[in-house]
C-alpha cells in the first residue's frame, strides 16, 4: 500500500478537476512559486520537482488543503505544520495517513502550535476533537488500515462514487464500474434499471454515478 502512495496517478489538470480546484492553485500547492516578489516553497512537496503528474499521496494531501481553497493559504505555516507532523510521526505522507487524526491527535495539536498555524487552519482543536475541516477531510477519505485507499469526489456522505488508485486507473467509479461508462450507456438510451442489470449495480449506485457525471459535464460546459 505504501507503494501505491508513491504512484503517479493523475495529471495535474485531471487531479484539479477531481478535487474541484483551479489547475493553477493545485500547481502552486505542489510546486510553490513567486508572488509579489516573494518566492514560496510548495506546501505538499518538500521541494519543487520536474514533473506534471500527481501521486496518490499528493492527491490526498491536496484534498485536505481543498477545504481552505476559498481563502488565502498560509504557505509557510502549512508547510511547517506538515514538516513537523512528518518528523514527529515518522510517516512520509502525514495527511494521507489516518494515524494523526485518530491516535495521534496530541501530536497534531503540538504540530499546529509549533508551526504557529492560524486557528482557522487547525485540524484538531485544543480538546482533541476534529475541527470542521478536519472532519470534512475524514468524511471524504476511505481507509485501508492507516493509509488512504479512496477519495469521494462528491461532497455528500451518501455518495457511492469513489476514486481509488487501483480501481479503473483512479477514475471515478461506483462498485468498480466507471461512472463515465454508466453515463455513456445512459446517453445511448439505456434506462437506470437496464444499466443496473447490465453491470450488476444497485439503482443507488447508478443514480449517484449519473448525478456525478451530469454535474461534471455541466461544469465543463459552463
């Protein structure tokens, strides 16, 4: 599973689309950059790298930052926070790892304080409870042991649409069937019942797949 975390799964534009981010925003988080004459190191990567592909661990860590996408991300403080977590917990991808948010909450609190992270960006409050962004992140991730196994691209806990690095090459799917394939069958005139029977899916899976693809195609058309 650790090897999966290192796997290059998405192009930057594809990862940004799944995360609901502007490609330039994701690139900045991955590579850093210069703004107003000041050079910033990446948040997610220890340093810039010469590639435009996103590993599974980078995708998951970007999912955490996504909770704050409408606000200015404090690059320096967040980078320091991730570095403290990485060193304290001895895990290479602390935000793609369940341990900090389950059994390592005291270390998360310590890392937040050590990095002087703004309270708005805390994952855990002073009582050890997950904050709203922390809980939102946990709700989107599925875990295999302590490692992130899947990501739910729809901001609704009821959705059965998942992206997983070992399923359909990381493309959105329900019960292992690509949502794009389900959408194509629907566009060709198949009913939801026919699609469910063809792929041995529940009607719930078919509904969520079509809802996801319709929303995604609408946003692309806009």
